[in-house]
C-alpha cells in the first residue's frame, strides 16, 4: 500500500470513519473508495482523491505535505466527563475548537 492510502486509512481510523462514511460524504462509489484505500492513491484520479480528502476534512496539499515531510501524527483527544457520551456532532465541535486554540499559538 502506498503512503497516501496508508495515511488516508489512519485518518479514517482517527475520525472513527468507515468506507461507507467516506462514500456518503464524498459521493464516490464504494468500490472506488475501497480500491483507492487498498491499491493506493498514486494511481487514482486526482478528483477522487480530493473528494476523499474533503470527506476527511483535509486538503490534498495537506495530504501531500504529510507524505513528503512524514509529519503525520495521530491526534489523541481525551475528554473526561460524567454522564452521557458525547455525540459525533459534539466531538466534531470539540475538535474544531481544539484546532482554533492551536491556530492562535502563532499569533
């Protein structure tokens, strides 16, 4: 498997996404997404890779940077709470806020 496909799979795992989730968000056929993840993104069409990246919340430029710089590091987000679990929407909001806070570092 090529590095791009490996990174896409890791990002999916990190975001608790399955192939079917990518299919829903990207509009690509299941077989296309599965083939890219199994056979590699190098031989895939650029538009299809863009759609998968968009479904994962990244750009193709970010994917290429992770590949070339070997900079991918999984994000571990630990939330301690009492009571009910967070919904997927709430977790997305928490992740967005974490990115916002990290973005303020350079200012």
